[in-house]
């Protein structure tokens, strides 16, 4: 059985339908990458799975249980945690306080302050610094740690390396690799195709709200994904 199932999800903004009958499943411990051009519907999809945005139709199942009717906080309590794009943190609060506050809203489970710092060692030297003064890579590590403090069974990560230097981005992905090795189930939006293909077990590509390509990372080529990304025939040339 999959840990997360998304069934024919439809969501939009006013008259605009941004997510059109999207379905996929994620096995426990697996990492799925969602790629697609700007405006393809990835953020709306994630916000709908996490319950921040209301679905027009379709279902979200967590370990077989339909969580579609639950509010966002109740979905966090059920085990779905999202690391949003832009990594909103409480800037005046220390890293430790940011993590502790998150821990008050999640489930009981193995993740606590000590384990999070062990899994994300970059946090250790900055625990007492205000989140507002941190670098982009450090803030992202705090945002991931904050989601872990909710003891999620599924972690949704929206463009976690966006805007980071290559070195900071690598640091974030090193942390994610450690989490994956520890058995964390992840769904991530990643603009960098090479990174998505290298990290995830499976990949789905969205175009104009629909999934246009889905496969094992080892079974799809970069050219396949690029063609799907731009809505081209896979046999045509890659755009420059
Ligand atoms: P990006 O990588 O730019 O974040 P995305 O794939 O995450 O893109 P979404 O942000 O989900 O895509 O946007 C999907 C569509 O919904 C786009 O046409 C976008 O303009 C529209 N949209 C997104 N948020 C809103 C909003 N709050 N109000 C109105 N339209 C929106």
C-alpha cells in the first residue's frame, strides 16, 4: 500500500484550474520529484495536498485514510508536513524556538530537538541565533527541521534549493539524503532536472496542471523529461 495517494485532484484559483485530475502514489520511504515549468501547478498541488488550499474535487489518502476533509492543521497532526517555498520562519525567534513551536503542533513520534539537530548538523552552531539573520541555506535547514519536529510521515518540500548558492543547495540535498536514508517519505518540487533525477526514485512532470510524464528516475532520460516539461514531442530537439 502507498503511504500517500493523490486521486484525481482538481484545484484552482477563481476561474483558473491550476491542477487538473492529478493522480499519483508514493510508497513508504520513497522520494518522488515533481517537476514542471513556472505556472505548471506544482505549488497549488502541494498546497492542496497539505490542506492549505481547498480541492475542487479528488482525494488525498494517507496510509489509506481519506484526509481530504481535514483542515491543514489536522493534516499536520495526521502526518503531512510541508516545507513551503520561501521558508517562512519567525525571524525574531531563535532557531531553537522556531523548532520548539513546530513541535507543539505535530504528532508524537521519534523526532525531537536532539534528533533533528543530529540529522541536520548545520543547525547545531546556530540554535540560539534569531532566524532572521541566517543565510538562505541555513534558513532552509531550519525550515526542514521545523517540518520534522511535527513528526510527519510524509514531507512535502517545495523548491527547497531555490535561490540558494550551489554549495548551500548541495548542503540542503545532503540533509535530504540523510533523511531519505532514515526512511522518510518525501515529495519534492525541484526545478533542477538533474538534481530531481539524481535524488528521487520516481519523477512526475506537470504541464498546465496535468501530469504529462511519470516514471522511475532510472527509466526516464533527461531528454524525455525536458520534452514533457515544454510540451514537446519527445523525439524533437531539446530547446536551447
Ligand atoms: P512556480 O514554479 O512559478 O511556483 P507552479 O508550477 O508552482 O509555478 P502554481 O504556482 O501552482 O504553479 O500556479 C499554477 C497557476 O495558478 C498559474 O497559472 C498561476 O498564475 C496561478 N496561480 C497561482 N497562485 C494563484 C493565486 N493565488 N491567485 C490566482 N492565480 C494563481
